[in-house]
């Protein structure tokens, strides 16, 4: 087996989480000897370099890009919804009246609208907390796995 074939096979096994500790060491050695320019090898170097050089933290609070995008979109929707509730409209409403439109139906009871807003914001806070906890668990699991490979 050529060195390049061995590297590609080990990279594939590494990204599928199928390598042994000895195979990961061998892959690191082969990648260190390989000149830059091979896209797959360069990606593996970047990922494996991160696992070696990343600073250790007691509790990571970083969010994956997808989760961050989802939370940003949810926050933007909440802001637009809240602004929409308090913006004066063109028909006969008083400035201290709030309303919400649900499936084309206008809800004008201030208390009902406020309860709906509180429920939505509470649901978003709960979802955000759940996502944050899941992310913390994933980071801790990854950190423990990296710690095991360093021993």
C-alpha cells in the first residue's frame, strides 16, 4: 500500500471514528511528513491540529454555527414580533392598545396578547437553555475523548 493510500484510508477511518489510538498516531506521523497541497490531507491536518492545540477550558460555551444561526433567527423573530405588537397601526386603535394576528385573526385583548408573548418568550428561553445544555454535554464528551487520546 502506498503512503498516500494509507493516509486516505486512515483519514476516512479517523473521520468515521474507527481508528485506534495507534492508528491516529500513525496518521499524525504520516500527515506531518506530507507536503501541503492535498485537500483531504490538509483538512485532516486542520482538524487534528485543532484537537492538539485547542486550549482546555473548564466549561466551553461555544456554539456550533447551525445552532447559533437558529438562535439568531429565533431572536430576530421575537424582536420583530415584539416590535409589531407595539407599533401603532393605521386603523382605529389607541396607542395603549396591543394586538396580535394569529392565522389571520386579530387578538385585541391586552392580557391575552401579553400572555401569548410571555409564553413565546418562555418557550424560546427554555429551548435556548436546552440547546446550551446539549452543547455543553457534547463539548465535555469531546474534551474527554481528546483527553483519552493524549494519555
